[in-house]
């Protein structure tokens, strides 16, 4: 979009997809959205499969729901390629991202836009509410380990995610920026993107009432999946820290993260009789272990494009 005229009254909702039938429900929810006053809303679907496997589904739903939708085929198995294809295809003032296994609540977009206009922020993040099936363990339901919320550090939000976000594309901190292809198979490309936006002076805010919803599939309703996820999240943060810290500051980070790992596992031992608290402490310790791994320069876990993904959507 760099150098192109931006449509001041435009909003494009972007959905990156890879072999995920749940895309149909995502698009149905977008068709039912309330429209923000004064804006023209479009939808971009970026298909990251080698073959245009989502084209038939998208074509059928466009006809059924009368959606203002553009389909972009952008192989292969690198989520950053799909995200960048959305950015390149859009000329709108605002771009929103939602995952292809989520559904938007009717007021979702209106509330994101209201927060953006009221705050003049560059990025608005909304929450993702997880829905748990009968197979999910009770400790996971009780602790709500799959819902997504922003993290505040020192009273501000310093990074974000693409599962529920609105971005002001003419903002100086965002204009011309792209998702890292190097992180397109490990994941964390969105964390790095919004970290760079913050580092460039961009402001991120939270719209707590702009909900999207996600049903947790059985293969993610496990402790093993959460362990892998938290470790990879930690790796991303560790690499970002390592890119900014040198000398004594880097050594201080190493000491701090080791202390956090020790504390979390000590607390896991103390809370062993209570599964929700125990597992939360273990997961925090594993996340900090990922941070240590990232600080030390270890290779990040590959999430996208792996053989295990055959027939499934992206892990997000």
C-alpha cells in the first residue's frame, strides 16, 4: 500500500486461511456485522494453500451472502505471505484481522472503530473468547487458558496479535510495514510486527467489548498443546529482547528470566494440589523457558507448513 492513495472511508476485514472449513462460519458472521457509520466495508480472504482450496467455498458464500469479498491465492504455507497479501490488496484506511476459526460478534467492528476514533490510536486490539467442548479438562475451563487478551507492561500495550485487531493503515508507524517472512512458519510474526509498530512510536489500545469468539478444537484442548504454544510465545519474546539488549543489559535479562523460571516452578510445586493454579504456573515457567531459548538464539518451533498440518488449518 506504500505510495498508494488510501480510501479514507474504507475498512477491509482480512481473513488468512489454510484448509479450514470453519472459514464458512467466519464469513457468515462477517456478513451479519453491524456497519460502522460513514465507512465502506470489504472483506479479503487470503488462501495460503498451494492449491486454491478455499476458492470454491468462498465463491459459494459470496453468492449466498452477497459479500463484498476479494479472494487472493497466496501460496505456500507461510502465514506472513498471506498477511502481507492482505496488506498489499487493501487500499482502505483501516484493516481488521480475524482468524479463520473465529466468529465476530455483531457489534465487533463498530466497537473497534469507535475505540480507534475515540483514542486516535494506531492499533486497537479486542479480546477473543474461547468456547470449550465437553472434552476439555475442568482445570482448562476454570482457568480459561485459551481466551486471548492484550498484555500491559508498565501501563501500556507494547505488542499485539492478529486474531482480533484493527489497524490505521495511514499511521506513520504502520505505513509500508510488512510481516516478517522469516517468522511465517514459526509463528510470532504478529508479535514482532506490533512490537515494531510500538518501537516506531505507534500507540496500541484495547477495546474490551469488541469480542470475537473461537471454539477450541479437541487437539488444542490438551496440556501438551498449551505447553508447546507457551514455549513458542516465549521464544518470540526472547528473540525480540535479544535484538535490543547487549552487554550488561543482556546478562541482566538472562539472570531475570532464570529467576522467573525458578519462581514459576517453585510455585507449581506449592500449588500442586490445585490443577488450575499448578498448570498455570507450569505454563508460565515454560513460557519463560522459551524466552531463555530465544535469548540464547535457539531455533524457534515451526508451527506452519509442517506435515502434521495436512487437512487442518493454521495453528494460531
